[in-house]
């Protein structure tokens, strides 16, 4: 079965629900591959006439905003004991080092850590619960949460969708190998850009420290 034939069998409602659910749970604080799911679904929408990229982006945005808000409420109620419990359950993602790194980001950037944290896997999981634990005013959190969710989910959907449209003629000539290769290329590009941004941030911090001793 060619990729295009398989894509036409995928129910649009199932894709919307899966994207919203996974991103919502990830934003709530559960370590799930939300970004991978969103990239894959956006590519899928470019090859499946029944999947509307606008609805897909809206579902992803709603999942991100609602999940973060629930995470904030849980973090505000559970406090630091909740982070300690998560560290025992998910030591790979909620280790003391990861929590300390996220907390320093919040102390330095405030509500901007919530906004930009949407684009970083580690902070995307921590943003909601940690903002609640640190008692960030909810109105500040909500503004950053909504704007970050719209820009990240909507922007990612739009970019990958149009990349898929451009690559459509190429994808039609192949079967599963072509689809997998396209997803891997998209994810690799995003990881490379993220790594460069992280290195640039690490370079700027010593410079800022030197300028403001």
C-alpha cells in the first residue's frame, strides 16, 4: 500500500484527538513525545485531504493551554513534595538537576520562561507544574501560556504542513520509507536548530555575567 492510500484511511477525528490528548498530557507534566506527535500529524495533514491543518493546530493549541493550566493548578496545590514524588516516579525527567535547571530559568526569566519553555522539551514538561509550585501569579502564567501555546502549536503545524505540501510530489513516489525519511528530516532539523540555540544561550550567559559582575 502506498503512503497516499494509507493516509486516506486515517480518520481525521482520531488524529485531532490524539494530538490534543498527547500534547495536553505532556504539558500537564507527563513525559510524552508531544512535539513528535505534532510534527507527524502536521505532515499527515499535508497529505490527507480530510485533515484540516487549521483544526489540527487549534486542537494542539487547546491541548497545550489546557494541559499547562491543569499542571499549574496541580503544582500550586502539591508544592515541592509533588516534585519530589515525580522525581521518584520519573527520575529521568524530574531529577533534582533538571528541576534545578528549570527553576533557575523561572527565577531569571519569569513569565517568559513559560512562553519560551514551550519550545524546549524539558521546560515544556515543567512549565505548568513549576509555575504553580513557585506561585507565579496566574494572570502572568495565563498570558504566557496562551501566547506560547498559540505560537508553538500553530507555528509548528503551519511550517511542517507547508513543508509537506512542497514535498508531496516526492512522497507520492515512495511507500513507508519516504514518509519515515520525511519525518526524520524534519525532526533532525528542529533538533539541530534547538542545539544551536542552546549553545548560543550558554555563550551569552558568561558574557552577561562579565558585563554585570
